[in-house]
C-alpha cells in the first residue's frame, strides 16, 4: 500500500527524520487559527503520482494566495482520483538536492539503498540521463545496516566527508523506518542539503507491505479511506479479494486462487473478451461465500456476464454450485453466469446447476468451452 | 526417482495440534508419508493421529531423527517456526501460510543460505513426489507417478496442469510449490539443479507468473546448464499494471517490469517451450514424448 505524503511524513516524524513543519487540511475552514510561515507550499494529497504536472503543487506568499491554492487543489482530479486533502508546509530553498531511498530488491531479496547527489527529479530519469551519479548498496538482512554503509555511499558518490555524521544518522533513521515500518519503499526525494550540512526531507514516499498490516493497525483505517472502489471494501468484508482490471471489460471472473484468475483472464483476452474485474474466493469457500461473491460481482455496473472458473481441491464443486443456486434464489439475475469447475464433487455440482433450470446459468466442461459460451451468446445457450 | 521428498523423508509437522496441522497430518499419513513428529509449544507428550508431539523442533528432531519440517502455522508465526527448524539443523523446511511479511522472509531467505538449509514456501502447497510421499496440503488424488517434474508459483495452475497430465496418462516425478510471494524461500533457479540432476525427471515444467524476475533467472540457468526439455507457462499476460493479482508477488510494475512478455522472451531465448495454458503444457509434453 502506497502512503500519501502526509501519512508518510507522520512516519518520518516518528523516526526523527527532519523535514519542514507542516499540517494537512480537508477544507478551507481548517485553515482558521493555524500559524503559517510564508512563503509556504500547498501540496495535493492523492494516492497516485503525477500531481506536480497536474498543478497539484503550488507556492503561496500570503493568506490570500494560500486560500486560492487550497481552493484550486482540494477537490481537483488527478488521474481519476479526487484530492481530499492538501498538505501545507514551509517553503525551503535548498543549496542542493540529493536523493536517498531504501527499496526492496526482489531479485537479491534484500533491502537496497539508493543514493544520488542528483536529487529532485525522478530516479528513473536520473538513471537514464546521469547513470554515473547513482550509487546502490544491497544490505544483507542478517548483517543489517552497519556504519560503513554510509561511508561507502558518500565516498562512492564523491561527497565531502563533512556530511558524514548527518548522513549516517539520517540513513540509520530511514533504515529503522524501513525495517520497523515493514516498508517496500522509503524514499526521500528531494533530500535538501544546506551549506552547513543540515539535511531535510522535502518529500516523503512510503510503500508498506500489505502482508504486514497486522503489525500496523493504524494503517487499516487509512487503507479504507484511500480505497474509493466500494466493491473492494465489500469484498474485504466477505473475505474475498476484489481486483479491478480493465475499466472497459465486461466479464467478471470468479476463481479460487490468484494463478487461476490470471490464467482465466489470459484465456478470455486471447479470445477477445476483456475482464473488468476478478474476485478471488481463496481456498475452501462455502456455498454462502460463493453466493455473496456472485452478488458482489454482479453489483459491479460494468459486469455484463460472470465467469466462474474453479479447480476444486479444497474447494468443493458442489459448494460452488449450491452458492450459485443460493444467489439465484435470493437475488436472481438475467445476466449470463457461466460456470466451469473440475475436481472434488464435480458430478454433484453439475447436478445442482442443472436442477436450477435457469437458462442463463450454464455449466461448461472446460476452460475453452467457457470462453466459447461467453463469446457466442454472451453465455446464453 | 524424485527430488526433495520421498519414502526416506521423516517429517516434523509444526503446529500439528492446530486444525489445519492435524487434518493434513492425517492426509499425509494416508499418503504413506513418514510423519515422525509434531511440534506445538506447551503440548509436548500428546499424540495426534498416533504421531508424538514435542514442545520444540530440537527435541522432536533429537528424539526421532527427523530430516524435514513443515510449518502449518499462521503467517505471523511462520518466520519464527522456520528459524526454529533451521536452528535445529533440519536441511529442508516448508511453510504454507499466505501473507507472510516480506521483512520476515528476507531474513529467513538469507539465514537459510548461511545455514545450508532449503526453505520451500511460504504461500506454497508444499512438495509431493507422487506414489512416495507428500509434505503439504495438495489434493493428492490428482497426482500420478511419472517422469515430469513440475515447479509452480501457483497452486491452482499447478493442480489444473497435473489434473490434465494425469488424465492423459502422464505422471509426475515431483511437484514443488514455490509459492506466490515476492520473496520465496526457494525460487525456480534453486530447484532447477535438482530436477536437472534427477534421473527420474525427463521433462521439467515451470509454472510462473507476472512479477519479479525468477523466470528470467531460471532462463539464464537453463541456457547454460540444463539439457532436459523445459516447458514454461507464464500466467498474467493480460493482468493490469501496478496491481497485485492476489498473490503478493504477482504484480507488474508501473514501468512494465515483471511482465509476462519479458519473461517469455527470456525463456524462449533459453530454448524453453512456451505454453499458453495448462492444456497447452500437456500438448507440448506429449509432443516431447511424455
């Protein structure tokens, strides 16, 4: 999960990473009574990148400009996401800008420290245009962060050793944040450098490992706040993962595992059918959970047909069929529901589906037969 | 022949008194796996399906001479369980739980290498050598003994493939669940040398998916070191970018990193046969004489 800047700054503050003072507002009324040092910066808080280009970062020299900037930013649309909060911080004009981050290196399976004296721009951009200015260091998790890491990074980047004490302290704090915060990324860009060696984080970017959220319960509320697709939240309540896919897709896939979902999408796509969303039942789903999943799938206005594709190991095919029947009894739908399953209790499941006597509920014996059914009559027999 | 798990495996089940641990101990015993001991702290002295329970892995290993362990414990206790098994010098440790934090697994991965321990999982169905033994929770009825070695990041895609292979009379030497997480204990490239050296494996099947670079690493290894025919399926070609597809590790980066196209290209370049679906794997295997 990507934290928005204001949330990432809370992390930075908790670990003692210095940065300009600031606060966040949701509307203009919240500016009342705040002590503000001008000039300041107003920064849109959105769960997507590209806010600078979208006009989401504006300076303000006085109270009138601040109100105007907040008015422009709050409620603005960045890549389809509405800006609900604006961050107001003191303006800092650094002598120089560096880049410092710790990221997960999946290939090496270690944290990777990335440092560059050419900060400010996107690191990908810097890597392309000034490849010599980026220094990287993998940290063996068994060794952790040792003091020589900071020495190495500065030396390799050709930085004056006078910065070493500050830099070493900052890297230590960022590493503790990365580790204790269960981060996949903790990035400071730009890292402002004053002439006297004082370092300040002017932006904060933090990605937290979703699997570790149980260790950070304060982020669970934030996650729900950021999620603007109500079906994701509904799925979460039902113990089902709702994955939005192609916004133009018309088929919704329900399956009992991540691999099977991806394979289903691939086979459908190969035959010209775009998937709008996918739902992962997980293992061992009961009829109740299957019925609820079909309900959530069909409550997506983009869903014109549902394709249920199950390999029954722990999950039983008769439970899946019963769940479909349960949904039809309770809610019903005229949209095609194409069901393909294989494995445990398949015959019993087929019997249940046939006994439903619904024209729009079709059992298909195989993945390709399912694709055919969906492609031809959009599921109708 | 087979790899990792066979009739000589003497397995410890960590978390044996839990619901999943007890149920799958029974299933593994039914498949003639030698489950030597179970471990649950504070419950030593009991028996579960006839298997003696110990308080710690070290005591269980000392008393029974066990040589492998599988952790049927929730994600938040998985790293601790794997460390305990590694610290008892077991050479093979499996973990099944989904959603183990990345930070936990980074430590486990590197500690395992320093202790010469092989860790399989987490987020894995385990390992099965059909007709010999299984360490895991896979529905074993669909497997049959044979000469195709399979390793997979996905349980469901592996099951589907195995089901279709078995239906066509094509058996398997060993099936390894590498797991769907970003940091697996063992990646494809760690298991490849075992399949390559196993005289009982004639064809190797890799069931990969989007995210990370394990398929590319496997391709580089195959190109240099593997003579046996390899078939690969990479799921997720049409998945949206920047979104984890259920498996924590199955995510294409915003820059297109970890895409199916790049993986297939690397594998194809290494002489691997690319399959588009489970059914396609069977077709290719048949063509290769399986």
